[in-house]
C-alpha cells in the first residue's frame, strides 16, 4: 500500500509530466503537511517547469494542506471523498481557496 510520501514524490510528478497543463492551471506553491505515521512536509511548486516536488517547506505557499497519511492515502485511492474529508475536518486547507482546491482535486484524484 502506498503512503503519502510515495504519492507526493512519485505519483504527483508523474501526473504533472503526463499533463503539464495541470501544473500551469495550479501555478502556485502548495505545502503538504502530512501527520501521523510516514508523515512529513513537502512542497509542490507548480510555478516551475519541472522538479515540482521537494521535501520540506520551501517558499511562501498559496495554500497549506494538512491531512493524516492514512486519510491522504484513502483520498488518493478513492476510499474517502475529499469533500467529505474536508467537512469532517480530516482534510484542512489554509487559507481555503475553493478554485485552487478544485484544481488540486484533479491532480490528486
């Protein structure tokens, strides 16, 4: 079973390479704050043409996403609906930018 690190470091860059328009649409710096086992912080920088993901918090994020490793994996594998997770407080966006969140949903879904 994948964990958040694998999804962020492998799956997301693969998706962006296959769909470069998605990175252009997001065009922001996003911090992922993954809690619990296999947790950590990653930066997704869609303002760059490549090398979008780095470990740690870099730059000034337009949004910070906080979610547990388990819930992140469940959202990715469609066992947990992202909107439900957000309403239940399992998935937090700071600040809440609905437009950006919808674009990220395309990347993560």
